[in-house]
């Protein structure tokens, strides 16, 4: 029986929905300070939905991001709060793993603003060193270019933990990264630094489907978790507004998303889940479909 790992779904977007507060550029970070119980509840709901991985709410908790809002003195407390929420939810559930989430420096979908791999490695090392003693694996999320991925990989492979690298592709051409580089340009980096899995994330599921067609030949365990946005517009990237400015699709219900994810599995993916706007009900429908198809969820 083939084994499938079922990731959780959106953390940040769920926090926005449930906190009922106007989102800010660091919305999910503020919740760690103001309402850590809410983070715990979301992790627990994903486990109940069938997920086998809890992803720490640390995607934006990076020194360079917090410097902009004067919160660098809170870094350690934020990391500890995020880890505690994920671990306690997992322990209460009685099984599962915890993935340490590391997002891109500077901001999402902005590869041109990322420092060189040599500089980025040192920046990423700080959060990876904080997460590694407590998590089961490192999840490098929403990397938009080969260079961006290299900096994160350099730091994470030193942790000694399994490293899963998640790349984000163009919303309307899943054969290229958001940087414009061809997906095949990743091959030399993957062969050099050898992550334990390669994933595609935070892009439209149609584009993810295209990307899966390419990466399935790379020779690595692979997977995917798409978002539910209409698109990530250039205007959004350039103005760097809050997430409420991104438009949610109205044609992507739980069943349709699960159909996309099942097509990735049929193409050889062994890791699936959801990204922004893909909540617990989506993960539960995916759990139901995977189980009904005879796969073992691990």
C-alpha cells in the first residue's frame, strides 16, 4: 500500500478569519503574542481533519521582517510560542509530526529582493537553530528562485533533520518559478544540496499540476500544496499590502481542490496538503478521498 503524507493547510489565513481583526503585514506573528491559544486550536483542528503534519506558525518570524516593526526583541518568545502550540496539539492528538516552517527573507513572492545565498544562509541559520531541537523536519516554504532556495537549503541541511523544499511557481505557467527561471534550473542545486523532498506550494492548483509534471522526473520524493487565491498580482508584490487584498477564488470548493490533489498523487506525489485559503474542511475532504482510494496516510 502506497503511503501519503497529509500536510495541514493555511495557518495565517485561518488566524485572520478566526481572530476577526483587520490583518496587518505580520498578522500571524501578532497572534502568537496576543492569542497563542488560537494557534493551538487551529493545529488541533487540522489533526482532527486528518492531517499528519503540524506546521509551526513561524513562516514570517524572521529577524529581517521583525526589524521593520521593532519586534526583534520578541524573536525568541515568538519561536517558543509557535513551537509550543504545535507540539502540544500533536501530543494531545497522540500522533503526527511537526514541521518547522521557514519562509523567504524580505517577503513572499519577491525573489529580486532576496540577499545572496551566502548572506541569506546566515540569516536563515538563526530561525533554523531555534526550531531544529523541537521539530521533526524543516519545511522551507514559498521559495521563488533558485538563489532564494539555495540560501535556505545551505542553512537547513546543517540541522541534521529532514529538509523539505517548497518552491512557488507562476500562477499561469507552472513550468517556471516566480522569478521566471525554468523549473529545470533547480536541478543542479538539488543534486548538490539534496533536500529530502521537493514540493510546489502557494500557487494556483492548475499551475501546481503543471509543475508536478516537471518535478516528477527529478528523482526526489515530491509533493504539492496549492493556495486558493485568484492570483498573486504584480501590484500586490510591489505594494506589499496585507493579505486581505488578495482575492479568494469562488470556484475552488473542497471537492474540486481534492480532485486536484488526487491528480498529483496519481502522478507520483507522496506529500499533499493546502496553503493559503485551504482550511480544515479542505484537508478533511482530501483525507476522505485519499483513504477511499486505498492509500495509507502517514
